[in-house]
């Protein structure tokens, strides 16, 4: 399985942010603009794409049937963008963010 490391950058303002609304609402909100994504496939150099059309094209060019999408907040944010906004569903998901329950 090939790892694909992903990090999305989105529109942010003091009134429109993840601190003001749940991730599901933020990701699907019409004001949420996906501005950029950094993608690193395995040991290849990192590519950065700007604008939703270019991001969609880059994601569509990949065969996701043998990929694990890995991101720092993949379990609670980036996976929603990948699946719900861009229609991408890799074979597996991986998250590097540690979730601590007290």
C-alpha cells in the first residue's frame, strides 16, 4: 500500500473557523474555500496545488485503490474534505494526531 501524505489549507476568518463550528458544518459550508493542498506520495517530492479545480484534478489523477491517505487531522477534518468535497475514498485512512481522552 502506498502512503499519500495530505494537508489541506482552507479559508479562515474570525467568524468562520473550526473554533466557531463543528468540522462537519465547516467542511460543507458554502463559505469554506479549499485554497491549497500539499500532497506527498511515498518518497517522491511534495507537490502543492492551489484552487479547488486544480486540487480536484490532481486528486482525480491518482489511483486511490492502493493508497493510504495520511494527515495530521485526517480523522476529524482532512478525510471529510477528501471524501465529501472531492469524492476521494482511499483504501485506508491514517491520522498522525494524537487524541487524548481525560
